């Protein structure tokens, strides 16, 4: 049968499915088509319900021998005593189903020839009148007996598991999600379904080895409602197996056993794994030295973990990626290299550019709660992209802090309760840090001694290094946060205090972004802790934390995927001032910037408000190039990656996308800094002065920013009040403000 037209249409309409089609190859659905009359097809389907392929096949073979002279007819089964049917292994409920089927066939249920003349839905409605026959069973008949090309069995767990795997979903998708996704496959949903089943071929190969499900007969049979994954509930396909050696390249931000490239290869001893530290890649920016230590130490620890688990692991340190890859591929006779799709678009392009002597296959990236296709589908259906809308959909979709269809506590958003300034003496919790082991110390020694990173030592502090580097340590940090910080996280999550590096923050972002822990397990752990302590804990803290993970983090990644490759170049305000040198050195009289830059130098970390409302805010109002600022953020932060910083800096912080992500620029004067921190108390500048010798640069740049971009902002209703305040300012004062801004750039900009 020629499926070329269907495959061409599917490849064009769904790029993700196109990748799977390319990997699997020719559609061979016609090789597994069934024969026989209607009674034969449906009786076989009933017998196979809720059983492994091995058990069901054995029982069905015995069933076929009930009538020695020929295949049993409907009339034969009606005349067969129940005890005989029980004797071949058929449960009592299935006996009821088989005899009801036999009776209806005898009394005029349409034949296969008559069904051929009906539309799909009429066939479903007709055949589901038989006991034990549901929509899924009829859909299998439509696909494998009636050869219908536009059938999507959304109740099939094999299909849902295939969608989860191919489209990088954290959990099995809801039936509605599969149904919506299938709209782009019409009128060839059957062909798409076949490819989704094929994506699970390794799961199929192992399912029979897990043991047969015993059919006791006295246990209530729920029919097809509990259909298991392929091949328990679908026809058994011949496996496409061979002895080719598969290589798995583990990237430095994909460090856990559940990552899809590892999961795609079940035979540990037959296949090969490689890790590569590329010195050239590590010098693309002057990365924080603790970032280098964190990534390389975590990679080395995970490589040891895989060795202990029985994998064949090679670990290389080289100038580039291509040279060790080619040597390893040739040495181990690798026929296919599998890499979990990188989260960062530039790295995916780098891999595609490598000239490797084998097939390269990208497996789906399963590091996020929302899959790429799920987010794109959600975003494509919206007239506006608002994080709050996305967050609420995520709460409902993943059933987080929900009571039925309503949010726990009767509100979606407790932000108003989570903006308290740091007044009075706060009792802050301790942070959880770790001592370096031998592996980590070896990395530190290498980085210190390497000429490649001498220049970076001018900017960043490498010791003491106190971050965790394993999944076990990451889980310790998660548990420590939940036990000591989560209950009080909310009220002061935006507050900033001199000398306090962590406040009540979780400190989980480096571990999440390395892949050591999954965001869904973090969210679920926080939710579980809340329900266990509901009488004592306030919901605003838990909701505020979950919003950061399920809301902002997932949204930022989704926007990165959705917006496309030109997003990093956007510069809506046409800001072109060079990045001030003090971002690298920390030498500034602005105490807020000094304190935060000092902290970044020491540990490579600052919390979200320090990043957004100090570091980003200053660059925005001062007119700094968004691209220069993004490079600095990418280099400076221990949790920085391309997907993280493009959206957080270009979009959120700099409004360089013109409002694709944020509804207004996050621009603020010293008034905000003075309210939400204690930095201004010991600052050279006066947070209340807009002009004069002690005028705070946050003040004169804020008003200069509004004046420079008045025409661009005047139609934004969220900026109306600020612009009215600008309009009331005297021309003389505004002139002084703009002179101060101009003079500051002359003095402080790099040459």
C-alpha cells in the first residue's frame, strides 16, 4: 500500500512527527492488517483485553480449537458451555462479552462488507452496543481490518505514551491534548498513530519479559477501560531489531537517568555513552569559574554513576567536540549517535554542523513540565501571550493546588501577599552548602591552573565552592528548602538585604538547569508538603514558589521555543550604550549594584528581584545594549543558559521584544530599591534626589528613559500614570536630568 501522500502531508504539517517518520522510515502498516469476519476480529479483541501479548495469544489459540473442523462461528460459541470456555482460560466476564457478541452477530450485526459502506462514527455507535466492546476496540477494527486512514485512538495508552515520548511531555498527555494535537494530522491520523506506536518499539520488546498478567476469572473484568501500553492492547508488531551499536552523547545540562537518550537504549552493555568537556566551548564567554566547576564536576559525577549502573562510559576532555566524537565513533563502530535535543538552540545547531561518520538522532527533550509541542499548541491558539493565563492552564492541566476545577484557597494568585519590604530585624534561615570531594577539587585545580581561564579569574571567585554536584545533593537541597524555608518563602521573596545571599529562596535553579532534578518533582514536593502542613502553613508561600517553577520557568522556556531564532537580536528601544565596566569589576558607588555584583562574583547567584529590578532595571533605563547585557548575564550566573537568559534578559528585563512577553517595561526609580531593600542606607547617593551631586543614577536615568521613549510608551495604558508624572515635570528639571544622564555615560562607559 502506498502511504507516500500521507507521509508527505504529515511531514509538512508537523515537524516533530516528521523527525519520528524520518527515524522509523517506511510505513509498514499494511503488513499487520487483519483478516477474518467480524466475529473473528471482535472475539480476538475481547480475549486480548488486559492481557499481555503472550498470554492472550495462548488463550486465543486454544479458543480457536474449540471447533476442531473450522474456526468457531458465532453459533458455535452460543452453543459452547461456559465451563469449556473457562477451560481454555477465558474469564467469566469475557465469556459474557463473547456470548453477547455471538448473539448480536447471529441476530443481524452488520458484516465486514456492510461496515465498509458506513462512516467511522456510525461503525463505532453500532458495534459499541456489544457488551465489552468500547470505542477503542472498534477503532482497532477500523485501523487493522477496515483500513481506515483517519482514526486516532486517543484512549490508547500506547498512543499517549508515544505522544509523551515524541513530544517531550513530563507525563502522559490528557486525551484532549492528544485530540487537539491530532487536528494537524488529518486526514491521516491512522498513519500518525502507527508511527507513534513504532516510537515505543523498545518498550514493546520488553513488555513480554515483565511477566504475564494472570486472568483469575473471578476478578471483575473492566473490558478495555484499563488498556495497558503496547502491545498488551494493540496488535503485536514484528520488531525492527538489529545488532547495531548505538552511542549516547550526554550533554552537560542533561544529567539524570531519566533523560530520553538514555531511556531510548535499554541494553546498557551493548551500547556506548560519552561525555565531553570542550575547552573551546568553555571559552565562548568569560564564564563564571564556579559555573565551569559546577558543570564539569556534575558531569564527572554522573559519568561515575552511569558506570556503577553498568553503562559503558567514555569521558573525554578535548579542545573541541568533533575530534573525540569521531575517534570514539570509529573505535566503537557506532552506527547511530543519539543525543537528547539540546535546550539551547545554538548547541543544537553546533551538533548539526558536526561532520560525524554515523547517523545522528535527536531524542525528545524531557527536562520540562510542558513539552515543546504542548506549549506551541497552547500559544498558537491565543490572541495574547500572558504568563498568568499560561500558569492557570498549567495548574489545571497538571492538577497542582486544585480543588476540582477551582484553585486551592479560592485564588489563583497571591502575589499581593508576597511583596513585603524587609522592615525590622528578620530572622533568616541558613543555606545548605556542601564540601568539595576529590572529583570537584580536581576540577577546581584544573580551572585555576589552566591558561584558558586566567582572564576570568579577574572577574570571578572560584573558592570556596559550595554547590552540590549530584542528584542526591540536589534532592537534599530540595528537602532542606521545604523543611526550613518554604513555609515563609512568600512574604519576603522580593526583598533584598545587605550580606544575605539567599534569603528564603530555594537555591534550586542550578540543579534544575543541569537536569539533576525535574521541575515537576519540585512542584509536587512543595504541594505535598503544603497539604501535610495545611493547618500551619499559609498558601501564599507555596503558591508563590510553585508560580516561579510551573509558571515563570516553564513560560520562559516555552517562549524561547515559540519565538524563533531572531529573538536574541531584538532591540525595540534601539538601545546601544556599551555595558559599564563595573558589571564585570563591581567597582561602583551605587551600593545596590555593588552589593549584588559582589555576591555574583562570590557565588554566581542572585535571586530574581536582584536580577530583574537592579541589574536589568539599571541597564534598561540607562539604555545599555540588550545583547551586551545578555552576554554578561550568560557569563556571570551559575544557572545561566541560552534559553534562560534570552527570555529573561531580552524579553523580561529589557523589553527588547516590544512587549511579546511583558505588558510593560520593568523600569523603576530608586524609590523601588529603597522600599524593597536596605541598600540605600549606606549608599553614596540619595534615593530621593533626581538632580544634584548626590542624585541617584536610578532616578535621573528613570526619568530620562521615560522622556527618550515617550512616543513609544504613550499608548501603553500601564505606563499612563508614569508618563503623566513626567508631563507635570518642569522643563528646567527635565533638562538637568537629561544632562546628568548624558554626562554619566561619558564618564562611565567603556571605550
